[in-house]
């Protein structure tokens, strides 16, 4: 198989475009990693995943506390309302 000058020029253009795309993607990756470090204090995706799991657990715990406190408050308010009717 023999490549013509035109074929080689097309390949060179594809390679140049791929290099440019790679450079843009690397820059985007670096920016996202920097944001992870600054905003979430993590250095990589593995740490980000662990952080997400930790935060989800904390949210669930707070949700349970809120539900419990809300139920207790509702019970107290209902009990207080019943006491004032007498």
C-alpha cells in the first residue's frame, strides 16, 4: 500500500487536530482538578468519590435528626394544644 502526498497531508492534519484536542482536554482536566482541590479539598477522583460518600452519609444523618426533631416538635405541639382545650 502506497500513500500519496495527499494521503500523508490528510494524516498530518488529523494528527495535528488530535494533538490540539488532546491539549485542550488536558487543560480542561487540569482546571477541573484545580477546582476539586480548591472547593472540595481533594486531589483526585478517588478522593472526590470518598468525599461524596462521606457527605451523603452526613446528609442522611442530618435528615434523620431533622425528622426526629420534627416528629418530637409535632408531638409536643399536639400535646400542648390538647392541654389548652381543657
